[in-house]
C-alpha cells in the first residue's frame, strides 16, 4: 500500500453523513435479495462493472456511474430486501463493523424508521413498528460501543502493535424523507423526540433527506423547529439539484422554487448542511460570511452530478469539476468528508480522503487537519474534547 493510502487508512476519521440502508454491503444486498426472490437489475450492481485498466489508481477510482435517478432506483429495491428484523440487525452490525475497520472513531449513522416484518419467513408473526426499528438499531449500537471499548482495552494490554485500532463511537440521527407526507415526517420527528428521552446518549439529531426533486423543506420546517425546541440538532440536505442563479433562467419555476427553498434552509440555520453543492453565488457568499458546517460526500457528488461521465467513469477527473470543494479547502470553510452511501457508491472513508488528496494535492497534515476539524461539527458535543485528544495522539504516532 503506498504511503498516502496507508496514511488515509490509519488516519482516525469522523463520519457524519452516512445513510444506513445506503451503506449496505452489496454482497449482503445480493444475498438478501436471493433469499427473498427479489430480482435486482444487474445494471444497478457495482460488481458487474468491468475494469480493464492496468493503472492501479484508475482501477481504484474507476466506478460505475450512478445518476441521482439511478441512486433512487436502487433505494427503491433495498426495503424489499431489508424487510425484517434479522436483515435490519445484520446490516446495522455490518455497517458498524465496516466503518470501525476503516478506522472511523466516531460515526453518526442516519436512517428513516420503517415498519418491517418480524420475520420474512413467518409473516404471521406480525410487524416490527417504527419505534422497534429504531430500538433495534440503538440496542445494536450500544452493544457495539461496549464491545469496542472492551476490545480496545484488551488490545492495549496484550498487543505490541503500535497502531492498535481505536474504538468507534456510534450515534444515531433520525431521518425524515422529503418525498413522504407531512404526517409521516411528524411521526418520525415525534419518535426522535421520544427516543432522545429514552436514549439520550445515542440519539443526537434529526435530518431531512430523500429525493431532492420532491417536495420542499418549507413544508417540514415547523417540525424541524419542534425538534430543535426539544434539543435535537439538525442537518438538512440542500443544493443537490440546481436552483436559479443569474446565469440560469430565473423565470423557470422549478429553478426559482429550488432557489427559494435553499434560501429558506439557510435562513433556518440548521446545525449542518448536507452537500450544499449547487447553491448560487449569493447564497454561497452568505454562507462564507456566516458558515454552517457542510457534510461533503465527494464520490456521491461526482455521481449525482454525473461529473465522472466526462471522464470515462473516473472519479479523479470527475472530482476536479466539483463546483465548491476547491474553494472550501482553500478558504478553510468548515466542511467534513463523508461517504453518504458507501454501499451504493462502492466506497469507504479512506477512499474518500485519498480521492480528495489526489485531486486537490493535499498532504498528510492537510488531511489530518480536515479530520480533526470535523470534530467541531459532531452532534454529541460532550464527546468533542476526548475525541480530539484521541485523534491527535494517534496522528502523532502515525507521523513517527
Ligand atoms: C438524498 C439520500 C441520498 O434512511 O433507508 N438518501 N437522500 N440524497 C442522497 N444522495 C445520494 N442518499 C440516501 O437510507 C436510505 C435513504 O437515504 C436517503 C434516501 O431517502 C434513501 O432511500 P435509510 O437508512
């Protein structure tokens, strides 16, 4: 493994934008689909992509393009496969393991609560409610966190390895799907409020995601205000699709609506923004003056903006065309690097850091700085100082 890749792998990392069902391992999705006789269109599977390129980097960063539309086509198949409690437990455990094995030390996992079957083989056993869906995830998270601490203590006392893997702390964000109804959103926000009272250490926030071409943040705004009043922190996806700018036709009603929505999101001042890719200059300038931390998901952005298409599916060429990232890096805008949907985009956080480093010419110190600065954006504020110590310590060791 070349040294920058090795550094990105061992760098202690913070993941703040990961959708549970989008982080499903492709192999697991295929297995669950087979068990349930769901036929997944081959074009949607990443491992079907053929790479003949001899260049290692091209191979590593060449990926099957996934348009925004295709992503949401895949998302529509996942609930057919993750349809019972056993499948939910499996994907949650695997996702936690995958992030931990990638040296993520703090993970905020987000998901929209769903009604599942108790057991897909025995539908007569009835259903698992949305509340039980969240409780199932939370109990796996707590167990995982305790196991991580025990394993780390054990490794520290028995291993001579200099870079013993650090423990990962998982936290939960409850998602609202913007393509759903206000009633469904209300149910999710109420559940989040209940859950934060029951699991104050593990439930940290709420978020608005889902297909950005559907509905509007303003429909859900009073609900997010209610969540805020109950002490939950908030992340809102924004600027994933174009909005009106001076260069665009401001009489186009879709673009105009997107502009007004993005303005309303910024006015609401969420604690973090997801993506914030295609904001017009006046809104971007406002953000520059009064920053809101942005969750940047490089591969996802290249895919949904279809930037890699001009580069034969190559992410390095695609990311060079990212509309904002260069500026955020140069001006030290508060942003974090994240995976979004590691299963759908066939990525992990190591790959995302390496990709950003290669495209923007960043060195080890720059990457360490980005990782450490992300701690300021975590929703579990009391964890901040301990995480910074843990990470700074490990980074020192990594440099020696
Ligand atoms: C917006 C996204 C997304 O909640 O079932 N999701 N929403 N933009 C994106 N960019 C690509 N990627 C994922 O996780 C899957 C759900 O997360 C949202 C979609 O609503 C998707 O169905 P959960 O665990």
